[in-house]
């Protein structure tokens, strides 16, 4: 089981954002599915889950990961819950999934495109790393596109998933 979780990304040069993009008023759909394409990776428990497709919406991945971590925590018993809670993070342009399964305070992560055992991590650590990753991605995107920081949809996601 890992106490160190690494999350990262790279933006694609092959799939750049349209030059006429108005980041200040971009819709949630555009922010999550049409912009900021690249690749992502998650490394935990000696397992690396990375994409090499070039078209993964990076902001959506970070946002969806935060959503999934919260979904896995909906049992009122929290880390005492013996029931397995599951969630999938799907990649919209393919049939591939990252699968998450939580029991007690541990989360197993596996990928449909990779063989091997799942990575195991603490839920609290995954929550912290997912939120830090989202906030880091946003900070990087603000450096590239300063007007994105004025988007009300971004304010909402920043407020919903602050650093822990």
C-alpha cells in the first residue's frame, strides 16, 4: 500500500485549444471535454497508470478524480464502512476506464488498459492528492490563459475542491 501518490499531466501539441477560445466564458462542457487535451498519469503503490493518447481532457480528469473521491466517501460510516463502494473514471473518446473500489479507508485503483494487480492507497491521501492536483492544474492553466481565472465555472470547482 502506498503513502506516496504522484499525479501529473502534459498538454498535447497535437490537440491545441482553438485559437478563438474565450476562456473567460467557456462552458462547463467546453472546460471538461473540449479544452486542455493531453495525457495524465497516476503513480501509486508501485503501479503507474498513464495515458499516451494525447487527447485526454486534463482539467476534466482532475475534476472527475475529485468527484470520484467524494463519491467513494458517501457512506456515513466513512473509513469504518465494510461495504465496497465503486466508481469508474471513463475516458470519453474510448472504452477505457480507471476503476476505483473503496473498502474501509483503502482504495484500490485499476485500469482496463493495463494488466497487473491494482494499486492500493489510503482514501484520505487520495483525496489530498486529487485536490492538490486539481488546484495545481488550474494554477498552471491560469499562467497559460490568465482570463480563465475569471470564469465563474472555475470559481465553482475551486471552491468545491479546495486543498486539504
